[in-house]
């Protein structure tokens, strides 16, 4: 896994937004069920995580590993941003 600052800002933003869309739509599906809008957001989140990893990898297993890496990196970026916000607010 690459260091956080080694990745381009655009890729970090894409993985953060796609992770937020993916996780948020999964939570909504569990609570309220499927509908057209949530399914569209879910598909967009999955594509936002899969396409960059598919473009930069050579095999099927690397695509799957890249998907989960982007999902976890995006989640960490979101959580890190929240902590930085509250840290700067109280610091």
C-alpha cells in the first residue's frame, strides 16, 4: 500500500467520494431498501473505486485488491478529514 501523500490529490478525492457514496448507499439499503436512486449511487460508488484500480493493474486479483485498497484509503481519508476538522476547531 502506498503512502497517503504519494498518491495524487485527484485520486485521493475520487476514492474518498466513491467510498462515501458506496458506504452511505449500503447503509441506506439496509435501513430503507432498494430504489432507483440508491442503486444508481451504489453503482457510481463501485465504478469510482473499480475503474482506477482496473486501469492501473495487470490481473484480476490486482483489481480486487485495488478495489479494497481504494475503499479503505477513502474511508481513512474521510475519517482523517473529520478528525482534522475537529482538531483545528479545538486546537
